[in-house]
C-alpha cells in the first residue's frame, strides 16, 4: 500500500538506502509488489502487524525509527520526513522527537474520539473512527517504544525480530 505510491517510492529512493525483506511473505496481502486500489481501501492503516516494517537508520545502520504496518502515503510521508530529520540528530534530540510525535498522535486521537462521541447516528461497521483510533494508538505506541531499538544496529534488531517470529510464533 505505502510503497505502491510513486511519490513515496521516489522520496525513499532519493533519501534512503532501501532494502526489502519479509518474515512471512504470504501473510496479509501476499508477496505482490502492487495491489488494486479496491483491495488497499479495505485494509485499515496500521494493519499488517510487525511483518511489514519500515526501519529508518543512520548512515552507519543504527535505527532511529521503525514504522510497523501498512500506512497510507500522507501518514507514511510524515513519518519518513521525521526519520530523515532524526538520522542526523543526537540521541537526546531523537528521543525528544519521538516523545513530541507520540504526544501529537495522542492529541490527534483525542480529536477523533471527540468526533466519534459527537455522532448522532449509529456507527457503520466496521467503524472508520475505531480504525483511525487504533491506527493512531499503534503509531504513538511505536514512538513511545522507540527507546528499545534506538540506535541499535539494524542487523541485531532484525535477528531479534526473526527469533521472536520463529520461537514465539508471532509477527508483532
């Protein structure tokens, strides 16, 4: 979904060294690199669990940010822009950026919750408000948990994730 957007592909190619791997290639949308707009519209932002990850690193391969799940291009671009700023910042500055971003996402989620509370008609199923709230929670949580992987060499992190997948039977 995210990487099917030509503007995102171009942005990533211009600003990052990109690599692709899948811990479970058949999971969710399968291994195709492009998907129909109809299929993508059915997939909520943030879905895809830990099998779909975009890990942003410094030039020497140390993690500054990790985005889990599928994201629509505008939201993903916000995260990629932030990661680009983080890549040249100090550890303290990166931590502060993660805290600030989590707070901004929490504030956005609170706004969505207020919109949802103001509904005068029953929510459709599946609820677009519930999906947005869950997606914002997931993204904010990834920023709050960033200290666990901050400036860890990407190879070390990927080995740990792969070990979790094969020993615990989860991608998450």
